[in-house]
C-alpha cells in the first residue's frame, strides 16, 4: 500500500509529465504559426512584386518615359 509521501511524489511526477506535454504542444503550435507567418510574408512579397511588374508594364504601354519594357528589381545596399 502506497504511503502518502509516495502518492504525493507520484502526483508531482504526473503533473510534471502533463506540464511537459503541454509545453511541447505549445512549441509545436508556435512553430506552425511561425511557418504560416513566414509563408504569408512570402506570398505578400510575391504579390507585391507581381503587382510592380504589372504596373510597370501598364505604364510602359501607356507611354510613360520612366517605365522600361521589362521590370527590373534591384536592391542597393548601403555599406557602412
């Protein structure tokens, strides 16, 4: 027959296991959320780029002298 001390010890072990399981589930949920955020950001960038290409094509066809036949995306890095 288990003693009161043994029962408390087993209860603490069970609580610790439950806590770890919840913690692991939380980590998985956060990772999935982070992956979804990254995916959404990639989609946003892709759509922005496609929009810029379409806008450039339209204004080029309309005769805007600042537009060019093919959209060129460039990033200028500032070295400090």
